[in-house]
């Protein structure tokens, strides 16, 4: 038996696995600490399936359900499907890791496919675990990716007591994505003094703490993740009369530190 050959194969495997678990961002090396690949059924030890009535926030039209027609895993991918029901009612889904999985700083990657239809609002975002005690927007919000309607662009933004959409001054930026209906990787680098947004490893927006937050910086505590597909609301407006459904697909999620 050629032991040198066997040892060589083992070393190659270990090095390739180590490389797969590493992420180099702006000369900063990150180590993979968690990933979600949606292999079969949604792991409810990690994810909450929220049930909410229509109009709960932002004058949105959908109700959030736990129905399998709105939330399911197919081909090892999470599918959130918004559906127009009878009497112009809409259903969709929203999942969170609140009080189950939380992070403070790191690099986040989500491979997702969006839909382009009037009235749709898919989002991947982080919210502070202090939401119950402090309320919004004091707790802080980090929007990794938002998309509305038929636009060929996505948005990354922050909300806080000082900067938020209720005041009309939330900090954010849009970025053109010509193929939002294909899978793209949406990234966020969150450090103690800055937050950077990426699409397919390309930086498109950065916020430095010292430039905007002389006093209050709510992004130094534990945050949980939210993934949802809203219909209508203050930002995108209502869907067209011929709207039937919209699909938001998540292939995987990776978190590095």
C-alpha cells in the first residue's frame, strides 16, 4: 500500500475543505461558522414561521401563513410563494431566527432568485434581538437585500432611531442587477465600525460608523435573520389586477466570522 499517496489524498481533501470554509473579503479572512442548505424540511429548531394578518406592517396586503402552498422546500431550495386568493386577498410567508439563531458581526451570504412583478417586495434582513424591549427603529435594522416590483436593481440599507424611512432619511443605496430572476449571491460584511454590501462578491455600498453615527450605533449587539415576501405596501404599491403569484427562492445561506 502506498501510504504517501493516501496521505497526499487526505491532505488535499483537508486543504480543499478548509478552503471551502474560508472567505476572503477586503483582505479580511473569514471562517464559515454556519450554513443552511434547506435539504428537506424547514428546521423549526432554527426557524420560526410567523403567522400575521394583512396590514400588520407597512400597509402590506398579504397575510403571513404557515401553509405549505406558501412555504416549502423543493430541490433543496426554500420557496416562498405569494398567492392571490379570493376577494383580492393575498397570502405569503415570513421566517425568522428570533431567539433561535443570532449573530454579532460577520460576513453573510445568501444565494437567492427573485421575481419581477408589480407589487412584490422580497427581503433578506437582520433585526436586533432587543426589538421587544426597545421597539423599532431604536433596536436597529440591517437590510441585506430588498427588491421591489419589476426593477433591475436591489437595495441595501440601515434603519435606526436617527436614520429611518419614517423620517425619510434611512441610509441606503441601490445597485443594478441585470438578472435578478436568476440566482445571485447577496452579501453583507458587518464589522464593529462599518457595514458593507455586496452582490456576487462586488462591493456596492459602505457605511462607516464615524461618518454618520457620532453617538448612537445600534449595530453592536445580537441580531437575528428574517426572510419574507411581502405584497403591496407603502413602498412597492399594489400588484396589478392580473397578478396570480410570485416566487422567492433561497438556495443557501452562509455565515462567516
